[in-house]
């Protein structure tokens, strides 16, 4: 008895372990790109929220919006801002 399997053209068979390795690499690349865009400046945050820079500065001064400092530099995390808009967080973080 003979069995014949036909695969569509351009089909590639890959061992599961090889596929897992490639997927891990792809996910790490995506995470690195995401992490780089995760931290925003005040100006980027203002653009993201569609408000002026002074409005964002006032919200920071009033501790109304989540932000963090590294020395004199103020930055905001996109995920914190999203959660803040949903009403889940507020104020300064680390």
C-alpha cells in the first residue's frame, strides 16, 4: 500500500522546534521595537492625547497623569497613559 500526500505549492514543512525558535526571535524583535516606542516625551504625549504641551505639563504638575523621572527628565509610558485614560491609574510612578 502506498500513501501519497499532496501539498499546496509553496508549502514548507518545518519541525516544531525550529518553528518555535524562529517565533521566539520574531517576538523578541517585536518586543524591542515596542519597548522603544513605549516611552514618550511630553511632546509625544501631547500629540498622542491631541492636547497642547502646556496641558500635559499642567497635568504632570498636578500629578493627574502617570509619569516618571530620570533625574530632571520626565517621561511617560504609553501603556500607563492608556490605562489612565481608562481610569485605572493616575499620578507619578517611580
